[in-house]
C-alpha cells in the first residue's frame, strides 16, 4: 500500500479521481493499492512560547529573549482528528511507503515533514512534484516520483525560515508590547509592509501643492505646449509675445514603437489586476483562484512565475482554441496565437504561470459564481493577450520655436493594433471600466508637418495646473511594492524575492487591517494612528526589507545545500538577544503612545480637565482633582433612574439635566423634572431636583 498525503482535501480528491481511487473512508480514500489522505494546511506547527516553560505563559520583559534549545511541535487543536487519522495510516502494517503530495514548494515541504516527524514515521518517503491538477499531469507525476531525501535541503531551508520567523516574531512582538503596554504585532514581512504605507502617508501629508502653467499654441490642428512655468505673469507675457510672432517647426521626429504583449499572470500580477479591475482584495483573489484550482479549471495559483515550461506548447495551444470558443468577446477576432512567446522553462521556479486548464472544455463558465467567472475570464484573456501580436504605433514629436521658447506637440498613429485590440474587446465586456494605466493616453493624430514650416500669429492660451500629491496605496500598488522591495539586495536565483511570497502577501495585508494598524477606505489602504506609532518606535532592522533580502539569500544557499542551517539560526538568535538588550526601555516621551484615548463626557466643573466614563463612575482625568460622580449614587437609585452618560454630559455642560419619569419615593408616582448638579467641592457630589412647573 502507498499512502499519499496531499495538502488539502480537495487536492486529495482530484488525485484520487486521476488514479481511479473511489472508496471514501473517514479522513481518507482507499483503493487500487493506494490510501489517499490530506493535511488541511498547516496541521502541525512550531509550538507556542508557553510550551517552553511556565515563565513564558505571561508576557514579561524579564523572560526575554525566548530561545528554545529543543524545538517543540504542536498539532493545531482544531485539526487533531485529521492528524490522528494520518498517524494511524502511517503506522498501518500494510503501508510500505509514504508519498508527499503537498504543494510543490518550500512551504508544502514543511507542511508534510512536520506531520511525518510529529507522527514518528520512519517509512520510505517519496515526492510528487507537479504544477497542474489535470489528470495527465498527475499521472505523469506519479510515473516519475522522486526519493523524498532529494528534498532534504529544501526542507532545511523551510525549517530555518519557520524558526527564524518564530524567533524574531515572538521576541520582537513581546518586547515592544511589554515596553509600550499594547499588543504590537511585529513581523519580518508585516512590519516593512506597514512602513511602506506610513511612508506613502507621510509623503501625502507633507506634500505642498504648487500651481504651474503651460502656454499652448494652436498650430493648424496641432497643439504645442511649453514646458512648466511657475509664474502666471511670465506665462501671460509669453502668450502675448507668441501671438505677435511666428512659430517655426524646428524638429520633427517619427519613431516606430512596439508595445510587447503583457506576460502571463503570476499570483501577484493576477491580484493586482483583479484589484484594479474588480476591486477584489488580494485575499479574495487568492481564495477565488484557489477555488478554481480545486475545481480543476485553473492551474496552481501560488506561483511567482509568468512563463510556461517548454513542453507545454501543445497544452497552451489547446487551451487558447478553447478560450476563443468559450469567451464571447473573441467572436470574430482576427487572432493567430504565438505560443512560443510564453514558453521558457528557465524562468519557471516551482510552478508555471496561472492559466485556465483543458477542463474548461467540459465546463460552463456562466454556471460559476460571478466572482470566480471574472477571475477565470481574466486569466484566460491574459493568455490570449500574451500570445497575440505586439501593438505597433508611430510616435511623432514636433518641436516649434516661438518668442525664444520651445513648444512640443506629440502625436501617435497606430500601425497594428495587435494584442490591444483583444484587450479593448475584453474591456468592453466589463461593467465598471478600470482606470487607465499610466501611458494609456488616447491616440492623437498630428496634421502633416514639415521642418521649417511657419505659423504666423498663432492663437495661444494659458492653462493652469496644480501639482498633485502621490496617491495612497491601493492593494494593487502595495502588492507591486512588496514584490519589488529589497530586490536590489536579493540574489537573482533566490527562491523568493520581495516581501513575503505570492501565497502570503494577501494574509500579511489582512493581518495589518485586522490588527488595527491599517484600514481600507474604498480601494485605498491607509495606516492608522497605531500603525504610524508602531513604525516610529521600531528599529530600522525591523522596518526595512533588507532583513528579508538577507534571509532569502541565506535560505536559497541552504536549499542548495551550500550553507549551514545551524549557522544561520545562531545568527538569528544573536539578533533576538541584541534586540532585547538594545531596547530595554521605551523611547523617551513615547511610553504613552498607544494609550487609548477615552472619549470625554464633558469638562470637570472644578478644574476644566476632561471627564471620562468608567465602569462605575464618571471621573476627572486629572489625577490631582477629586471630582467623581458615581453611577450608583443613592440620589439616582431612590428615583429609579439610571445615571446615563447623556445625563452626565448635560450636568457637566450646563449644571442641569431634564429627566423624564423620575420616581417619587413619597408619592410612589413618576414625574418629569430637572436634576441640578450641586457640587460643593467636597468628597461627594450632591444633586437636587428642580420640579418643572406646568
């Protein structure tokens, strides 16, 4: 019996279908000499700090740094039943070998090995390494299983990554949370990502708007503009001078330009485009792509490659033919695909680019939920664009001289629409038209011009403009920034570049929002007050992408077997020690940075400080002042009236509060009256009733 362990139940079911295994059991599928089971993501993880001793249960500065000598592992408490199933299957007498069919990559290796080791399994281990969930790819993968030990170095790099993130994440999070009295999540990827948001926010808030002007000449249908002029009077003077002179064409250049088709999607570019066109968050796009992958309609989404392998030409051609049939916007399009453009095995790491699969032949895209159909169509459209002809146009630049100043007119004539024709057809099907990307200016055709041609007394006008601040980050622009961060410091062959992986970037953004360090406003991502405060107290090593670049360089060498994992981890431990030693106290004047500002009920009648609401009272925020109004004051209890914040606010504002249905202990009836604050400055505050006269 071979035991096959996949990363998720849906993948296990797809493998079972490809291998003809049909008998469903509790937690696995059996048949034909196979047992197929699954992990449910990260089933086993590095144990929490509390597992290393009682002293770590409570967060305290004194217990830092936490540096485990013997690392411990813990089964996710919500997934205990599945772990028990896997352990029993691994130890079954008729199981001769275990096949790791988790996702092909560093994290997939980690997920499987943690379960294998935590279950105490010693049976031979083999590795399935595939990028597509199609039957053909699965069968081919099983026909060429590798010895699991060939991936030991990859596992070593995955384990180093997990331990390093644990060491820095837990120590830095506890350290700064203890120093500043608030839970402050600090992480190698999360914190530099937040820094990008705060940097952009600062650039916007410090931006000084400035006016500038252009003088524009109308030259028989060609509009030629001056450079920027900062002074209005100067622009007006130039306008007047031009209208009295002749504008002469001093240079005319025609340049044939080619806009190459876009590349295929990796996960990050798919997330960016889905955010721009549909407003989906990175997490929503990943979830939709994952769902389509599990329905076998899309290839593996967690990829950072934008090419297909050299042997996929036939498959790609078949899928393109299907797309031309299935996508309504392709009806009548003149299109001959050049598949060779998207093939390059050298540029494919663990997984190739995201494209639809041949399963599309049996599927009806209209039967899918709209959001899934949008992602499938987007990925299909990108495969068509990427294999289409280039867009070719002629750019014309004419420079005119008038009144001693140069004026420029630009024109563009399309010679061959190429892939942009397909893009135009696709965009016409969208409900909401996305914003134009930079450089997507409308075509302008210039009239026939020649050098030396003169235009006497041209009509001129002055246009006023204002410099604009940078835009806040959208999810699309933040994903681009994460992808590029630190790349100049990262080895070209590192497995991961930028901040996070295509698979984790969405989760990082969600964590920042959930932790209250960033918020979404429409498509924009804005840092909160706590987000800005966190960045201002942290050292550069934790807010710069540099650390990630260094780690990834080291992890790449470990994965190749060219660097020592022990050496890497002792460097990380030294860094954790140094962090704690260097930051033994809160920064001067920053101790109260994260103190919650309680809303004020009103001003204290004695000292003018804000009065806050506590659980049992309304108290003056000035510690020197003794003013306090108790919610359970006998005056209110006797009158069967809750001392609400509304009453407290009225008393503090005007010394009076109109209250309905006051109970009279003497008559047993209720009446409407005015409560008056009668503060004599003593320990207790007094109140009296001013009865309303009918």
